[in-house]
């Protein structure tokens, strides 16, 4: 198995939040194709759901790009959430364990980070935020 072409999924309106169910289905389908265990599928789907909601609620909308990746040893699922919203003014605080803005699924960025194998975030005030996550097969 080699990597797949990224699929783009807009997250720009409240109806797209309803579509998070669809996002969850897309993530799960790719996780199955990458041969992630049921537990790891659930972790990736949960993280993606939280990040999709954050993209809309805090970033004002954006998109998710998702694909299957291969590092030569194993397969995984990569999801990248991008918005051009206000950015995160205090990234350190947002990544502090236990910190919450008071909305969402209660996982926040730190919860999503715990659920995946790779987590990177780039955010600049006034520019937007990009979060990249990968979950690898075991």
C-alpha cells in the first residue's frame, strides 16, 4: 500500500458541523484501509471530530485534508485542519494540559494530541491555524 491522494473536505458552515458525521465516516474508512486497530480508529476519529469542530468554532471555518500515508514501515492516516481565522494568541496556554475554552467536546488540543501518534500545530494571530495529526498502524 502506498499513500493516497489527499481528500479535501470543507468545514465552513454550521451544516458542515452536521457533516462532521461525514468527516467521521471518511476518517474511519481511511483508518480501516490503513489497517488501524479498532481502538486506534476510534482515537483518530475522535481527534478529527474535535479538530473539525475547532476549525469551525474558533477558526471561522476552513478545511480538512486527509489521506493514507506510508513511511516504509507502516501505514497511517494523516489529517490536516487549516483555517485562516484569528489564530491562537497564546499557543502555550492552549496546549496546557487541563486548559479549556469551555466549549467543544472537552478534549481540546491537548486531548486530541494524546489520541494520535503525531501532532503539530502552527498558529499565528491574524493568520490562522494549521493542525496536522497522524495515527500509525501498530
